[in-house]
């Protein structure tokens, strides 16, 4: 195959461009911004100010396309997960884990540094080029409107010339600012109604200079939506800088961007004592900065029977997530990997419905991430799920997760046994299939909590007394996820099974 265009040079676009280099003779990445000469935030990435961390599954995919990128980040000052102590605090207690549960090294860094490292790698590949300060204004389409044959572009500076840019494939990785729906409608195509999570979320981040030695800890203070307690995350980033994030959803009293109010709000976290003590050894770099999102949107382009050939989409332009769950980069990596596997199969067995079937496979791949983040966000008053699509098993899953979390914290605190927490971590990290978490023997094990409030709530929703019927009930309530795990993930799961048993 000859020429492909990637719209957007964010992390999703960079991963995609690297993957496409294995299949196309020429890859061109179109970007609205000019690239900074050093690791700095770009105007076109409004969330870049806030900390980013790749989940282990995303890290494995990125390590495949960018071998040694984690080590490069660490060499530039990023923090290795192998050197961190994980501290999780919620209403059930505090868990401390000194070992990285994934057995895979993940670097904690700024978005700017991660993007810079990946972009430098790609710039070394001779058949990948970048066209910056350029805006995509529409799609070139064949006479029969069945194929996309390129894009229209416009310079953002200078003479602002408009041009046509032919290509054999166009992939939109431009994120939440994507104009793809407008472009499809301009060529006469009708787009299905999206699935929408009206989340009204907000988070604020403040950075601090580390003045003296502090424990190398990643502190996660869980939220409790019923009590209106927001989440807080403390993490070290590169160059002796630490970041503190406050988060809540539902649109009620977002975390403040005023220093005094921000400082007061962190005192109401579950892990407030620990975080306040850390703050005493830090020096603020600047005031808190906020980020607000009204909706998370999942497009369903795979339902379009007239979806044109020569066009694909991924990342936030395909499905956007609540950033607090840390799934965005990993999901984009999974989507890019899915496209790569499909291109490999296309070489051997050409599929006339290639693009539409790729969109369907990507939907199946991201289904667990969308469901899990939606289940979590719907705990907040004011968050609603909309669109003509069912979100199955939310109430049951919330009660199941509550009881499981309580059980996991109790075992960790009283028995120094972290294997239940480990299981939950791996599912949220998109490594462990939800079917291994929501299953009969696990349900039978957690339904032994001496008549606690959480157990009574789950039993009332379960409506089944006989353990022999638990799996049948779970199969009815929990969605059936059609996951495609590659051999590397399967091998990793095999190595982790002893820790989860």
C-alpha cells in the first residue's frame, strides 16, 4: 500500500503513525500546531497540562512499537513504577503495595515529555513525514461517494493556501476536537446517534517542586460519590516535580483553581492526612489549573452500511473517556494495534468491507474500558447515560465492586494479602478480562461478609440464593465482552495467575 494520512500528532496519532509505517510506503501526519523544540505543552492539547500514565496493557503495545521508550523516559527524569510504593486509601481503609502489580515497568511523566520522546522516535523513520501548522478542512471523495481519496488542507499561517492532499487511506486521530462528523455529513452521509455519558466532570491539578527527600509513593485517594468525597491523586513526575489532582463528576462544586480553596479541599480526601504531610515538604510551582468535560462520547460508526472505504478513526474522535481512569492512551494503543492486526490479515485475505469491520473490531476491543469507566462515573449524582444503546448491569456491577473492594481492603489490612486488590487492578488496567472478575467463584467468595451493608445490597440485587446459579445470573446481568487478547497479554496473564489465586 502506498500513502496514508494521519490527522493529529497527539499520542494516539504518533502510535498510529508508527504502526502504519509497517504497512505503507509513505505516512504523513497532519498537525495544526507547530512542534516545540523541547518537551513543552502544545496549545492543541488542552489536557496536556495534567499528569498522564499509561496502563500496563497500553505500555506493552507501545513498547512493541517504540522499544525501550520507557527506559528513555526514565533516563530523562521520569519515575519508574518499579521504584514507587502504591498507596490506596478509601472508606474501607488503606492498602500499601510495594511491588508493581503489573510486573511491567511504566514511567510516570508529563504528557509533554512522553509525546516528545515518541515524536523524536518517529522523526527518525524516513518514510514518515509531518506537516505542521496545517488544518484539515474536509474529505476528498470519489465520484460514487464510496471511497475517501484524501483530504483538503489549509495553512494556518502565511498565505493560508488551500490544497488537496491525495491518499490511499485517511485516519482521524485528532481527538475531541475532531470534525469528522461534519465532514461525513458534507458528503451526504448520515451518522448514527452516539452513545453519551453526560458526566460533567472536573479536575484540577497543581504542581510542586520537591524541596527535600520524600517517600517515592503514588497515592490514590478514592472517591465516595454517595458522600460527595472527591478523588485525589498524588504522583511524582520528572525533574523533582510532583503533581496533585483533585477530581469529581456530576457538575457539583468542581475542584477549585484558587490556591487557598484547592488547599482546603485536599483536606477532605480519604488520604488527607498523608497528602497534607507531603505538601509540607513541597513548594508550589504555580496555582492549580482546571479541566472540565461535559460529556464522554462513544461513536458507533460501525453501524453505517455506507461507511466509505479509505477512512478510519480512533482515539477520542472514536470514543472519549473520563481521563481520571487513565484509559485514554491505552485504549488508543489498543485501537492502533487492532488496525495493525487487521492490515496484516488484509494482506492475506482481502476484505471488501475492511474499514467497517475494523471499526466493529475496535468497538469490541474498547467495550470493557467504556463499560467500566461508565459504571464508575454513574455513581455520581447528576451523571447520566444517554443514546439508543443499553448499558447493561450498572447497578449490579456497582454493588459487586463495592463489596469486592471492601473484601480486598480487609484482606490486605488484616491478612497482608493483596491478591484481590491485584485482581481488580489488572481488570481496570485492561489486562484481566472482566469475565475473570465477575464470575461465580469470586461472587461466592465475597458473599461472606457477615451480613455487612454492602453484602445485603448485593444479595438484594442478585436475587439468587443457590451458588450453583450464580454463573447463570452473572451471564444474564454482566455484558458479554468479545475481547481479542494477543499472545503477549495471554503470556503475561499466565505469569500473573499465581498472584491472583
